[in-house]
C-alpha cells in the first residue's frame, strides 16, 4: 500500500469539507446527543421525584400551564423538524439544492416562532404570579417545585433551541451563498441536533402541560 | 520535522491542532494544578502535626481540604492520563494522523483552562469550605463562601471532559489504521475508550446537578430543600451518579498504562488479553450502578443499600481479573525493573489494597462504622494516588523518550519511584489505622492519642513530595542532556514505537501496517539495554 491510497483521511482536511468520511461528524453528534440525554435526565429525575412525592401539588400546578400555547408550540416544532429533514434531503441532489436555503430559513423561522410564543407564555405566567417567588399564586405543597422545574426545563430547552436557530440560520445563509463547507453531511448532523431539541420538547409537553388535564 | 520543532513561537503552540502539542499543553495545565492541590495537601498535613492544629484556623482548614479535593479531582486527576497520555498516544497507537476533531481538541483545552481559572478566582476571592462533594443543605443554605463560583468553574471544566471523551470515541471508531481490529488494540486504547464513554455519559449529570445547586443557592428553588418539598438525598443521588463513575474515569486509564508497561518489561504477552478488554467494559458498565454505596448512612432505604452493596461487590470481580492477569503476565517471565515497571508494579500492589479496602466499605455493617473516617480517606487515596497518580508517573517515564526523544536518567527514575512508593504508604497506611480507631475525616483537630499516627502520615507526605519533585528536576535535565532515545528504547510492541522519537507532526510518513497481533513479545529475545 502506498501513501496515496491511504484510506484514512487526514482529519486536518476532514474537518474542512471535501472528502470527509461522513460518519465522523454524524458519530460525533450522536455521542454529543448521548451526553445531552443524560443532561436532561437529571432534570427529568428531579421532576419524577417531585411528582411521586407531591402528586396533588404537581397536578394542581400542571393545570395552570397554558396548554394551548404549549400545543401550538408542539405543532410548530414538529413542523420545523419536517422542514429541516426536507432541507437535508434536498441538499443531496443538485436540481433540488436551490430549495435547501429556503427550507433552512423556514426551519429557523419556525424555531423563532416557538421562542416568541414561549416568551408570550412566560409573560402571561409572570403576570399570573406563576414564577415561584413571594406572592406565588398556588398554595399546594409541590406546586412551587413544579413551577421551578417548569421554568428551568423550558428555559434550558429554549436555550438549546436558540442555539439551533442560530446554527440553522448560519447554514441557511451559507447554502444560499453556496459555501462548500455547508454540505449535505453537515446539514444532516445539524438536523440530528434539531430533531433532538424537538424530542426533548416531546417529553416536556406531556410532563408539563398534560398531566391531570383529563379530570 | 518532528512536532516539537514544527513552529517555535508561542502562537504556534496556542493555536495548534496537533494532538501531541495539545497533550503537552494539558500536561502544563495539570502540572500547575497538581502543585496547587499538592501545596494544599502539605498544609493539611502540617496542620495535623499537633492535636490542637498547628497553623490554620478551622475555617481555613475546611477551605484547604476543599480546594485540595476540587483541584485534584477535576483539574488534575480526571484530565491527567486521558488528556495528556491519551491525547498523545491514542492517534499514535491506532496509526492515525490526529484525533477525529483536532480543533475541538484544542477548544477542550481552552475550556479546561477557563474552568481552572474560574476555580482559581474563587480561591483568590477567599475559597470555599463545603468539601469537594458540595453536599446540600450546607452548600445551598449555610456556607458563606464562594460556592457558586467554584461550581461554575467545575461546570465549565466538565465540558472539556465531555468533548475530550467525544473526540476519543469517534477517533477510535473511525480512524484506526486499516486492518487494526478492535481485538488488536492495545489495552490502553480500550481503557481510554471505556473512560470516554463514562466521561460522555456521567459528566452531563454533574453539569445539571451543578445547575440545580447554583439555582437552589441563588433562588432557593427548593429541589433539595424539604421545607419546599425537595430532598437533600436527591442531590446525593445525582452527585454520586457522576462522582462514582468518576472514580473509574480516574482509575481505568491507569489500568491501561499498567497493561502497556507490564508486558513490555516482562517480555510476555498480556495474560488473557480478551478478558482484560471485557473486564474494562464490565468495570465501566457496572460502575454506573453502584453510586448508592456512598449513601449507606444517609437515610437511603435498606433494600436500596443492600442492592448497591451487592453491585459494589460485583465490580470487584472484573477488577480482580485484571490484578490476577497482570500477575499471571509476570509468571515465569524475564522481568526487568526499569523505572516505568517499578511504577506499574507499585500501581498493581497499591490498587489491590485500595480495591480490597473498598470491599470493606461496600459491606453495610462495616461501612456504618467506617464511613466518614480516615479509613475512607486512606481507601480512596490508595486508588487515586497509589493507583492513578502512580500509573500516570509510570506512563510519563515510559513514553517520555517517545514524546521528547530523550531518555530520563534511569537511576533517578528508580529512586523517585521508590520515594513515591515509600512516602505514599507511610502517608496513607496509618490513615487506615486512624480510621479503624475512629478518627473522623475533615477535622482540623484531634485527640492526643492519634498524634503518633498523624505525625507518621505527615512525615510520609514529605517523602511523597520529594518523590514527586524529583521527576520534574530530572525530566527537565533530560530535555537537554538526556541520551537520545531512538524509536523504541524499551523494545515495546505497539504502533507508537514504530515512528520517530519525537514523532513527526503527521505521526507516520506512510500508513503503518496493522500488526498481526497485540503484545507479541518474544520471551526469548533480549530487551535492548535501556
């Protein structure tokens, strides 16, 4: 075997686009998402603890979240995930590639829409004394804990989404300018992250909005 | 051109993406913190020379053992073997040019330095007195020291661990030289791979726990406070879910180092290579399921305690497999006691004592008696200092010729190993006895009857300090005056020995062919005279 046929790509160049084995970036993102699962896992455990010990307080508090905004936001995020999946698919073949930047911009827009709705929801909640501080609206034991976890979990989720919006916008701009580094492999890696943020919300939505709504 | 000469400016070092240079940057960082943490330890031992406390107030004493723990765990031990030796060696051992994400690798170092700087800031502002475990409610409600800033530093440092782990996992999966299957990998690579999995899966739990503690301290969110419906035990569960696997983050890489050195100086293939690899994976997996043994007296249910006790005993099985297999590797072999071998053998012996005393502590009835005594302190120092630090120094000696192209002075190397082994045992063995006699940990003063043992321990610490200082002197000396090492001064197997010393920037001129096997030492071929 001579050096020219050396099948291992020099990672110095691998990181700069052309010829990078696609599995490097994808595997890296999967490992990172593994880390993220455990990160949110600590919050989920705290929630589980609270709900097991104070089912009444958690149920009462859960009834005060704005289920309509939460539901619309769920739809918004799911749609954005479909859009970024389409962006990934269009980036793979030449005639479709002109759609990639538009779909990415649309993805970012939906992500932004989620954040705006979340902001409106936060504002309503502050006015309804649902931010746990002096004068907190609910008196059941555990309700305060529920809302602390609600604020913490949704804020950390929103932070992840905001980072996602920034990254997707960057890729939307770069694919529009036909920058070579914004290739379909990288869009797929980005989409993995975006889907993950979506999946986190799929867990948060029932935990925070839907418990005890049936009664 | 070798990697050390490829750019001589400071800028070329601080913007490098070469895994070997990043390893050197890490080495500088952890050495700096090792001396700060070590200095705190010396002050602790000085304080404990007399029953009434020799030099500092109780408050300062609390800050001393906290800063010692925080710095030694997060800024020295966790990055030590992985970020220094792992960074340097993994790409070389698998025949790659670099790690999978070289720029991310450099970013990890900057994150590490930032985290370390934040911890130092807290130290300069006045320190923190909670102990490295940051137990609530003391850390969240009562301590008037710089808890949040210290935690922020640990939080930031955690991301450098996660990114290093991520980098290693992807590197080992994707960048092995053609033909180098998993069961041809050196056990060092196996150990670092398993360590990386723990880094990636455990560290985020520490991160979120720190977020909760800081939120609890600043806003009283109540998640750890019974008055608001929370539970301090929840903190302990979350904290030890990270911090017990963190013990394996510290000791698995040490096992990897020993598994390289022992066969080389015994001229024999590692006994039971496959089982050694499986044992590494078993320790890493079962290690995630034993955290509750830190909470036997914390109010955990008896059923939970019994399960955690049984699982802790289970970890002893793969650990024992490793010890037996290192020993079996030595059986009927022609052993040479060069400095790296002395460290490696010291590691095996001290790790065995640390591991066996761990079984004492995993037994419920004994732990009720021994928990929070010096027995625990001695136990984990046997694992972390006797085990991990010993192996780290062994690895430094073993791969020093590879990294620098120069031999360290052999006689001095052996002398330092002897100092460290002797000093370590004199420091920590009396602490087992102190613990059995009932001396609790973390106290600035003690009854008169414990003084003899405490003085022995402090005297040992001096010998240990000499042992740690010696290598820095002769390593520095060897950079200029050491004998040229050549490619493979110890006649070792492994791809890292097939390139020049120091290696060229791109590691290999042409792709190294995968060897037919692993650790293929010929017991009849003499080892080159080092």
